[in-house]
């Protein structure tokens, strides 16, 4: 995933600053949304000229003019976050804030209208690895919770995934 700061986007007001980018690659657009799409798609082109007498002052090699220019060197790669299943009872407590005897509310990620609440009645471990939990009399594997469900985090008052971020 690519990222840029709005402060780095050049316009007619900052065209003098942009002149040293002539001949260099960057992203062009007439709106921030258009720039963001080009950045995400990697559609960068060479800045060939800058006009002083129009708000669409940044010219591509093909004679097209645009209102905004973002130099390619101002775009950074942001690593994608990765997540993993909860592996231990301790991690489960740390992520959910819940332990045996507490009421846990869950819902399907792809059908959030349907919620299920129940008492966390058992935690199944095998060789120090969390295998699953029983909530309200129904059994769920940790893999199923990771892939398909989210829980209501009462501490943050929001829905959250059953996972840990890998750093």
C-alpha cells in the first residue's frame, strides 16, 4: 500500500517550488481522489512543463494539463499489516478482555446484523495451544473465530477481530 501526505501535493500556488521537479516522475490529477487512485495504481508520469497562467498548470508529455502534481519521491510504501490467530488462553484474555464466566458477544463479519451473546463457558487447549471456546453452549474453533467472527469489545465499545497483529 502506498501513502502520501496532502502537504506534499503541489498546486498552482506552489508551482515555483515544483519547477525543480520538471523531468522527474510524479502523479497528476485534478482532485485529491484522482491523485490517490493514481498513487495506489502506480500510475506515475514525467512532469514536462509548468504554466503560470492557468490553475491546471502541470503538464504531462502528452500536452494534458492537471491542477495537482505529487512528486514520486514523496510517496512512501506502507507495509500491509498481517494478523494471526490467537494461540493461547493468555492471548485470548489480552485481546478480548474476557475470561471464563463472562458474557461475550460475537457476530459474523459478513453478516453483522446477527449477533450472538453467551457465557464463555470453556476454553479448549491442547499442548498449550488454544483450540477453541464455548460461548453460550456453542463451540467455536479459533480458526473459525479468526476467519469469520468479530467480538464486541466492552472496554473500547466497538467491534474487534479475534486476532493479533504480527509485528
